[in-house]
């Protein structure tokens, strides 16, 4: 026997049906979840912008980078958070500003386990993680209790990782390339450059003297770019052969600018502006350029977004996913903040050389918080075991500058690179793109200088920078795990 439903029961039943009908189509319309992409991060070391073919440098042979940019998105205003490798890599892994990371703001630091790390979050989400080449470092992660580098397990190369991966799960691989640097004054990429480049077409930047030693370093640098890009091209070719290229987010960039004097460890563009291109098959509009200002530390949270994860609340940066997809992410992107603490341990009492800076389209404003210190490191030869100005890496350029300090023709460059600097620097980029003339003391720029100074101070306060207190030298007291200079006997 069929019993008729009462009116009240019928109403409740119809309400449930309508409610389910309102919800169910959303789930049905979505269908199965889209596969999460693999992520390949190609992270060069000591490679500055605009030294890439697609960025207009005719001497830079970078077919792999050019392809990623041509078939994906090219970011034209990318800057690192710190012009030094370990701090920038720590910022990328944590999605935070360097001054929020304590000792990780410096080179050769520890890596405390006090904040979420992107690679760990990806692992927890089911991603396989690995690296080859240079990971986070140089530093001492073991002292903080890590069993392996915070980036993940090490592999000989990307091919080794790719062969043993579990094909049922996505992966994140960090390809850390170091092929642009001069090592201890040697030139490992000089022969590559001589075979493939016309040395007569080298352009010496105006902050460096045009002499044979400088040209030698520059030629080696361009040879390093060739070697770096070839390795990147091999990884991309592997993905293409495996049929995985269009399902992989390929991110190709550099951690800091070039190794030349006034580059590495400096907040000028030569040390802080880097190339960045991202490819993701048909997910991205090919050939698009993004002129918005981007901080390299945003990449960490971006990887989480692309993997379907919400960046942890501890991360200051929220990621680039919407910007990458051509959407307005609601963030003001008219400037980027740059900073530095201790690079090498090259000042008495382990002193840092703290800088806070802001880069806009038209100006670079730099606040040197301890202008009484030497920006390139102490010049005392005895204290530094014969290695004065230790924040400038050993190169033929540095050697010739030191050797010819009495030469009037070299003195303007020596002053620009090694001398002490005022508390404030301001560069008008429309008139002075190489940032050679400090206009901070010119009355015509007083209003602009005050506005940019206020911008830096507000950023420092809003992000909890200990340097807001002008007497705070906490960063000087963190341990340095590299090899400290040994004083020579008098």
C-alpha cells in the first residue's frame, strides 16, 4: 500500500531536493579535479637582467630562456629580495622578507625550523621533491636539525630524479645552476665564450674601466650564461621527450645579479634585477609580457598556489598565480623593496652592512643604515689575510682595481665601488639608468627623496623589521658558518 505524503513532509522533501540541486551541479560541472602540474624551477646564480637574448642583449646566447619567455610569460621588472644567494633562496622557500627571517637574512647562516617551508608544504600535499646543483646555501642547515637541505633530497641531475620518480604523483624539482660565476679569479667558461662569441662586440658598463682584465671577466661571464642555458635546455628537452612539457610549470630565473663589482651584494640593479620567465603549456598566453614589479620571494607561495595549496598565513607574500594568468591580483605593483644584511664576514666584530631600499620605475632610493662602515668590506689587509674589500668577490676586475689604486684613470671606479657611502642615495633612472650619480643631496629632489624615505620606513614598520630601532644590531650577532678571515701576523 502506498501512503500519501503529508503536506509538511512533502515540503521538507522538496526543500532538500531543491537545496541539493543548487549544490550538486557545481560538483558535477567541475568533474574530476584537474591534475596538479609538475613544477621545474631553473634557478641560476649570479645572472643579471637584461643579459638574455630576448631581453635585447645581442651577446647573450640563451635559446632555452628565450623559448620559455616566447612560449610563456616574460616578467620585465623582477628583483630579488636580497642581492645575495642564501638570503634570497631562504626568502623564496619561506615566502617572507629577509628581515623577518632572523639569521637567514645573511650569507652562511643556519636555517631555523620556525616557519613553513614551501618544499615541505608541497611534500605534505603529495609532491615528490628533489634538487640538483645549488640548493639553499651556502649555510649550515644541520645545526638547525635538518637531515637534508631545506630544498629536499639531492640528485646528480634532473634526469636522475626524473627516471626514479613515481609517475602517479606530481613533482617539484629545483635545478640550481651555478654556471655564471668566476671562481677564485679563474675563468672556467672562457673557452666556451671564445668559441661562440665575438669578443670585439663586448660592451663594458660605465661603472667599470674598459681594460683587458674587465673584458676577460665579461667574456667569461657570457660563457657562463651559455653553459647555464644549455643545462636548462637539456632539462626542457627531457620534459618534451617525455610528453610532460605542457603539463609542467617551468620557471626560469636567477637568484641575484652578476658577480662583478657593484653587482653581487649591492642593491643597485646590477645586483638586484634578474630575468624571469614562466611557461605552462596552453594554460598561459604565449608571448605575454608583464611589466608589473615582482619580488623573487613571491615564487615560493606561487608554487603552492599552482599546486592547489593556500600559502600558510606566516608567509608575507601571497604569490603570483593570478598575475601569471593575466588577472589583476589587487596588489600594488609599482615598486619593489630590496635589502641586505651581512654578506661575507669581512668587517671587524662580524659587522653587517645593512641596507633598505625601494626601486620604482623612475627612481632607486637606498638607505645605508650604517654609513660609517665600509660597504665593500674592511680595507685592512692584515685583518683580512690579504683579501681587502671582501664583499666584492675575487675577479680580475677587482684585482686590477686594487693593483692600480694610485692610477688617476682608475680612481673614479675605485671610489664608486669601494668607498664609504652616504646615509641616503637617490638615482634618477630616466637620466641615469646605470645609477652612477647620487642626487640625494640636490634640492630639486628633496620632495621625491622624502616620499621614498617614508615609503621605506612604512614598509619596515609594517613588516616588523628590527632595524626600525636605529640602535638594533641583532643581525651582527648571528653566527657565521663560513670560513672567517684569519688575521696575518704584523
